[in-house]
């Protein structure tokens, strides 16, 4: 019968990850957003100017109601040429008919299109809203479950009963995420100064928390297209295995777009740099970043291998001939397609229980693929080793305290005898009548505790975080055996246990379902890493008077110079970080926005900070909340929370202006918006949020509908 589901909410409440969960839960799901419709209109506007001999600088003058009506009639939504796929047909002013699915990454990404999208978008919100409403309704009536994420100002015009708004009762969580990204970027500028990472972070947060530094971004408006819902590329899931949510990007870079240092900033800047005079420098930097990723992975592998060899020398692990892996090239595949290969290989075991392991180079999309698998497999649970390392570290610290030994001499206590005794104090099972798996710790003093109860308190104390690297490098063997036993028992109990990690340890996990993700074009990974560095460097030039384009060009040129593109210093990443990311007990962590829970923890090192990723963020939040700069971090987080609220309000105002303009032209009627179901995501996983929505859709989740978020 069909339906539409819509989803709105403040930035940072987890709309993107929730949409990914919904796509995993709903076999008939498809997504829609407006980017390629704006691009198609911009193409027609540019062709009109070229045909009439009008300079593109005067394009806005041509956006009359008559012209827009004529151009919209040249866009048709439907199924064409015998295909069963929905598409958009464009009848250009000159030349043959083209289809968005065929030209979205070529014709629609030309510089003239990207440059003029903001101008066209701010004048065509009404036309595009009506086009989208009609397209989504038709797809829903055809049996699809259409998922639409965006802002209330435009989503209000989407006809559907399934309307959801995500909220967060503690807004400071969003501010902390934004704040720590800025702090890490600022701290990395001090890397060559001789300061330690801890000193650099403290100096960075103190500086950024000063009122004059924490002022909002300048009044340069975000392009109207960016304020609109993120673009659907055709409308379907974009073929990028690593990205949990495809970002639209495009257009001329602005400081407002660059400032968040997010997916939109990255995509916008990749497009700009690949078409700019600095293209060669960007390619060179991307190649360097690709090699650094390969080298970093190799270095982490060597650290793990050393731990395994050490365990074998103690007799903890036997030497084995690793079982083979099924290799999957993720290039051009969606994470859903990759996950489907694995589910098919598991056969009936996907229903009755098993263990599945996943390895592969950084950047190949392991995290997003794991999320897809969790959405596809009702009995799925995850496992990784972080809390086992933390539990062992707790026992090691208690041993030193009981024996009057300074913690600086803890490593000397990691004897085979002590480790054997401490491992006997860790039990995996179901306790006290619960049906949930847990880890029981019998401490050297005090009562028994359970990881599920103390993972965010006792196991996160500074003494634990500081000593994890020391313990982890000496206990790989013990933890590998504990994990293998735990996962096997959960699989035999009917769970589908998903384990992501490095081959060096995963080799010891007994299972027939073994997969390795590869990427045939490694430069894709390098581009993602490179553009993050370029944006951070360009933002340093914000107060210099340079335009964003000039700053990006100068930044990439500087970073591509050999002396700047050198690898990170030889300070090793903590052994726990080189190990598989920690499972918080072992289940999905309650963080609605994060596609993959990061372990973090321990003293920050340059090797941990350098990637500016989730592990860096989590490590630094833990450090800053316990440091002398705690008050400065709280202040900065509060400022970032307010900036997020203000930025959302500004984007909403821009969209509202576009809607009012459309109403003044008679394109849209004034309406009384339908109500939304409010969902507070605080403390909920994205899966739990998505389940609320699926339950609300009832049978429509099977027969087709439209949902807005």
C-alpha cells in the first residue's frame, strides 16, 4: 500500500546513523533527498545563460517564475527504458535526454554547476519540495519504504503519517564531540614544539576556551543546498562502503562549510581540489596519506605480532597455520552489498548462531559493514577486547597497591604466574539469573563486580587508562584465548557474534566465517585522510583575509611538500589501540550518533591524536574531563553546543526564507504542519531508536511507505 517516513532533529542527535539502521532493518527501504534536483535545475539554468549569451554571474536574474516553471517541466521522475529502478530524466535545452543515475558524477559535478548551486537553491526551495513530495509518494505507493531526513521547514511539506523528530535531553554531549575535534586539531599544531600530547591538549583547550577564540563562525552563510536535506545520489544508497551517511558537499567552499570539519566539508573540498590549480599537489598528498595508512597498519600489525610471539614464547598460545579468509573488494560496493555477501555465506547459521570475523586495512569500511550486519541479523552481537584488557589492568593495579609496589614498576609484576592467577579471576557467563552475557571480576580486595556495571566508572579510572598499554602488550595471548572461548560460547548459545580486528589476533578465533575487506583503488582512502589535513590547515588561515579557496590551495601546496608529508613520529600507539576496538560488555554501546563505538582511553599519544578519528576523540574527552583543564573543556563544550544550536537555527532561517519566497510566488501554499513523534536519543542506541520507528510503521514497513526524520 505504500508510505513515507520523515525524520528531523538537531545536528548531532544521530539522524544519519538511525537512517543507516533503518536501511538495514527494512528490506524495501530507499532514501531520498534533494541535492541532484538542485544540480539538475542548475544545469538547465547554466544552459539557458549559455544559449542566450548571458554571463553566469548574472544567472540569478534569470531565475524568474516563468523560467523555473519551464525548467521544472524538463525534469521527470519515473522508471525509464524498461528499467525497474527509479530515476530522474533531464531534457536539456540542447542535446539528448540524460538520466541523473548516469551523469550524477560527471555532468552534474562540473565546476559551473557546483559554483552556481547556492544561487539556484535559495530561489527554488518550493519547486524542489513539490518535486520531492511527488517522487516519494510515488515510490511509497509502488511498495518502497522511503526514508527522508531533513529540516522541518521543508519536511513539513512531505505528505506522510510517519514523522519523527530526534531530540537529546543532554545537549552537552553534542558540544563535547564538537569541542574535542577542535582541541585535537589545535594540539597537533604544537607537535613540533617539544610539548607532550597532554601538555599540548591542555594548552589547546585553554586557548580555545577563551571568549575571543570561542566566537561563532563569521556571518558567511552556508550554501542553501547544504542547509537543505543532504543529497540523494539518484535516489539510492551511495557506493561508499566506509561512509555511514553519504555527504552531499559540492559548491564553492566557504568558511561556514569548512568550520565543522565534517563529511560535508571533506566532500566539498575534495571536489574543489580535484578541479583546482592545486590538483597535482592534492594527488601527491593523497598518495602520501595512502602510504602512511598502509605503514601505520603495518606498524600496528607488527606490534600485535610481537605480542603474539611473546605469548607463544610463554606457552600461552600455540603456533598455528591461519585459516584462509574470503577476500571482498569493497570498491564500488555499498556496505549493504558487502554485508549481504557475508550473510549469504553464513547460510542457516545466520539464524541459528555462529561466530563471524572481519579484518582488513583501515579505511575499507569494516565499521560500517559491521553496522549493516547488526541491522540485518536480529541475533547479532559484537565482541572486542578492550574491557578485558581494562579488567586485567585493574587486577594488576590492585596487586601493586596490595604489595606496596609503585605503579611505575607494574610491568615487572606481569609474570606468567601473576597473569595466570589474574585470568582465573575473570569469568565469562550469564550471572544472577540474567539472560545477558557479562564478565565477572573477582578483585584482589572487595566484592565481585561485573563489567556491565563498572565499565564506565571503575574501569575508566586514571590509573587504569594510564597502565592499559603496559598490560596489553604483555597479555595478547591471554586475552585472545579468553575472547575465543567467550565468542564460541555465545555462538553455540544462538547469537551471531561479529568480531572485527587485525589478522594477527583474529587468526586465533575459531570459525569458518572469515572475511577480509580490500580496496582495489587505495587512493580513495588517501583522499579521505588528505582532505582532513588540508581543511585543518586551511582553517589556520581564516583570519588572514584569504578566501577559503585560496586557503585550501595554500594548505594543500604546503602539506604536499616532502618535509611536511613525513610520517608520524616513532612513538608507538598503545597496544590496546592496536588491538580490536573495545566492546563495551560485549554489546552495542548506547551512543545514537556513532556508527562504531571507539575504545580510546589511556594517556593520549601523538600516534593516537594524528588520525583525528573517533579513537582520538574518545581518548581526549576522557583525558580532558580528568585533567587540570577540565573547566576549560566544559566551557568550550558549552560554547560548541550553543554554536550548534545557533548554526541549526541559521540554516533553518535560510530554509524558511526560501519557503516564504516560494509561497509569495504561489508555488507553495501555507500549511499547518503535521505533528512529529518526539524521540529522546539520550542513552539509546541507534538500533533502539530505529526499532521505535519500525514498530510505529506496522504493516507499512513491509508493504511500503514514506518515513521522514
